[in-house]
C-alpha cells in the first residue's frame, strides 16, 4: 500500500490521538466515555477464539466463526486539526487480543476501578505496566460504595508511586475532564513513561 | 427470540453477514492493516469510478462520501455502522484504486511533543 509522505499534510492535516479507558466489567467505562464525548458504537467483527468456547452461546449457530464486539468510542474535538479519541476496552479476558491494537500508539490509559472489586483492575494495571504505556488509576466513586483513602487504595493495588491515583465520578463531565487532564499532565511530565513506547516502536 | 417479521429493525443490526459486503474477504488485498485512527481522505476526482476496474459497491460509496473530509478509520466505521474489519477491507480497495489516500497511518511520533500535549490540555480544560 502506498502512503502519502507523512509530512505531506502535517501542517493542515488532521492529527488523531487516542486514550484507552480500561477496567473491569461494570466499572463505569461506558458512563465515563459518554460523560465527556459524543459516543458512537464502533463494531468490530472478531474471530471466535477457543477462549470464547463456553462463554458465547453458539447453540444453533454451528457456522458462526466471528463475534461482534461493540467498543465504546468517544471523540473529543480539541481543535480543527486535533482530535482525541477515547476507546473503552472490553475487560473480559477473551478480548485481550484487541488490546494490543488499541494500545498501539495510544497516548495513555485510564484504569477505572471500583473499590468493591479492586482486583478487577489488576489485569489492566499489569497490562499497561508491562507495555510501559502511561496510565493513571481512577477510582469511580459509586454512591453506595464504601470510602477509602487513596493511600489505602494505592496499597491494595500495589501501585507504583509514580502512577497517579485519583477519585472520580464517571457520570460527571468535570470530574472526567479532571481525570483526563491528570493523565495528560502525567504524560507531559514523563512520570509514568520512562520508556514509553519501547514496545510500541514498530511502524513509523 | 422476537416474533418473526419483527426482528428486522434498525437496532437489530445488518441482515447480511458482515463480510458479505467485502465478498468474503476478511483482510485487505495487500495485507496492510490500517490503524484504527489512521487518517484518510478522498483524492480529488476519486469519486468518479469510471477508471476503477473493480465495481464499487454501495458500501464503497458510503465510505468514499465520508472521506470527502479527512477522517479516521474509526470515524468511518462509526459513521457507516460497518464493523471495523469490513471498513478496513473496503478502504484498502479504495486506496489501491487511488480514490482515497492515507494521510497518517499512525499517530505521529511515539510520544507527542509537549506542544501537542499542551494543546490537548488546553482543549480539555476548555470543555
């Protein structure tokens, strides 16, 4: 495939960046994405892997070889030439294969947590730590959830000191905005990106 | 299961299998996979399919219409309600026939410069 030279349109062209929103099932990813951006469903048609055997009911569908996965997809227009995309990444283990693609070239990630099920965050935290992708953990303050202070939560998550940890209300636009600002600030400060992109350095 | 005759609705999704619109192809012709936020745009005159050896499908045309302004692959998938993999195959047809060009395959740079990060911060704060 022949691509136009990348600097051909760099002055006037559209630049897109993406931030991933991760976390366990029911952590509030969809709520967060819709609080700050216009959300449109993005369908992906993925091959059914052995991992989905026993999870997706295939009764009566012997020929079904793919399954449709809807990603939460939000678009924030920063300027005429700069757009920020939020991708809610499905948390279930059988969707891990999608993460590499989504994480490729991402600015960073927000791991959304629920204090009642903090261990749901572990796979996401491990993933971003391993890939050295900058991330922050945002604890979604559900109305009926017990309150803990951040130090306790940090301890429970065994989170490095340089990973920002914030409380947020995924329903509230300004709270979500502050969370994203905190992430981008930490990327700018380089705090969580000592070797960002080492595993993402293929391509151009 | 809804009663017969009532299930074909807007929210019931496409009635044809997703890869039927690509003629069963699940990968782009040249194997090059477009990034989810790769930026593409229609070439001037690219909407005339006179010199296109392959017949353009309605889905090709819908995609082409969305490429009249610079758009990302994700924008086009959401805009057409077609699955991402299908959009990639059809876009690669359009790219190979010269109707569409890729402006930016990947986000520029691994970590954007501080000026870009600052622009994002300013944009977020202004929301």
